[in-house]
C-alpha cells in the first residue's frame, strides 16, 4: 500500500464507520456494557473526523504555499497548482446560473 492510498483510507468516512462498527460488534460479542460500547464508538468517530479535518486543512495550506491541491468532483478530479483562491469554473455551475 502506497502513501497516497493509506492517506485516502485514513481520511475516508467509510473506513472510520467500518472500524467503529467492527469495534462495536466485537465489544457486544464480549458482553461489554452498552455505555462502554457507545463511548468507544464516539471516540473512534471523533478520531476519524479529526484526521479528515487535519488532512483537508493541510492540503489547503499546501495550495496557499504554491503546492498542489486536488479536488474530487464525483469522478472528475481537478488539479489546482499554486492558487490562493479556489474558484468555480463556468462548467461547474448548474444550468441557468449566469453571472
């Protein structure tokens, strides 16, 4: 697994939901108190949110410093090099939206 693949997995909501679900199921099977299970799931969810936020902010900061930022739009990926502001392209506007 390369670095980009690992980062993608660690910032994925699906990954953190899967981890939380696995831990909740495991703790239920071990007959752990339901309050403890809720606390464990809450902590795992908070860690996932924090990791995704920090990664996203680091990508934005890198773009401000002249680095590269990649924005996913469905199946389309847009690369923006060294921009200070992110702007919408004309093609990205919904039909009927004119300036």
